[in-house]
């Protein structure tokens, strides 16, 4: 499976040329009556793609035989979805999820801004099996449902929008395996927790926790190889547990999640790199990216940990 990151941008004011850039399933809802503009940003990494679509006119999406799972998130303006014989009306803060090979139609209003997430079926089902530590029935049947406007749903939608947003920041995060792997895992896990499916209750069921041995083994891996694209899934596979069991063990014995320890160790390595380089040899942003941190949020996290800014550390002891 390829993990190359690809992105494309379309800015079009000619509706005839605009439809050439849309997929066969994505068309204009009607002929434009006024000034027309389409802005389409698409970013793809492995089994996941996110499209940020902004259009002066309504968009009609017809889905008949898509092999993956799709989620549509309105950012501005309402959308209407027909899926499994049920009509759903959604506004910002919600999302509709479509099952593979299930006929569905999604229509937006004029002046729309919608984000479309596509996930290969095997990737979402593999993520569910990793969480539970057992096989699940495939394909995963999702009823006509929406991601609710809860705090968890809003947080997930916010991450999706940030990933799909135009600009160099999201592309850089997805191009770096250290940040892309956990981000992708979080998006899949969030989707599984926020939608209805036959295994939904199992994700919230009590999980047996074990003694400290798996945690010690996992922590040894994190501390020895923070340069690897570590996720709870990859650590769980290494120690022979499900993701949910590993997270339960980590909470029990360390009172944090595996991701917290990965960030802690990588932050220490970033600190070491800042101390060992001069300002003319590197930048704070470069060090942050090299350890999988967003340059936008890295200074605040670094300051909370070390009590000074990363720029002060890079400039040397006189500025610390």
C-alpha cells in the first residue's frame, strides 16, 4: 500500500471547465446563474483522501459503486443526503457517512463549502480489527447515519477540515510519516467511534487489562526508536495486544496513553537537537517537523515542558 502524499488544487471560473475537474460522481446541481467559482483542494495519502470543495453553485454527488467509505461534512451551508432509503438534512458540525457500494445522493445549496473524506474499505475495517483484537464481518455495514454535533464529533470534524485545508501545513504533516501515521489512525478511530455499525458497542465495552510487561515492552520500543512512525496500533501489534487493551494497560500503569509517551520522548529528542545546533544550522520549524510536531503548536508544547521557548534554546544558554 502506497503512503505517498499527493495533493492538487483547482481554481476555476468557467463552469464547463470546472466539471472536467470533478469526478464522475460529483457534478454541479444546476447551470450557474451568476458569477461562478469553484475551488477544489484534494489531498491523498495511502487509503485516505480529503477533498475541500467550495463552490458558488450547489453540488450534486451521486454515489453508486464507490468501493470505499465516504463522509461528507458541511462547513458552510446545509446538505441533503439520501442513503439506504432515508433522507438526512445536515448543517455545519455534522457529517453523513456512506457505506461502500450503497447507492446514495448528496446535494448542497449554493455558496457551499463541504469537505468529503474517502477511506478505502479495507483500511477502516483493518483499523476496527486492530482496535478490538479480532476479526469483524466485512464489509462493515453502516446504516444511514450522521456524525453527531457532540464535542467528540466536532473535534473529529475539526481535524478533518484542518487536514483538507489548502496550504503547505497540512501537506507537510501528511508527507511526514511521524505525524501522518498517528493522524491517519486518529481519523479512522474517530470515524469508527462516531458512527453506528455492528461493532459500535464493542468499542465502549470494558477491556481486560494486563500486568506491566506489555507496557514495559512498548515503552522500550518508544524510547529506543522514536524516529519510527509509531502509533498505538503499531505498538500494540509489537506486544501482541489489541489497541484498546494496550491503551487500557497504559492508562492503568502509567496514567497516560501511548501517544503521550511518544510525544514526551520525541519532545526530549527535539530539545536535544535544539541544544546541539546553532541558529545558522537549523530552525525551530525544521526541528519540530523532524520529530513529527506541527510548527504551529510546537512552541507552546515545548514551553510547557521546558519553561522557555524553543527559539531561546536554539540561540544558546545566554538566551535561556
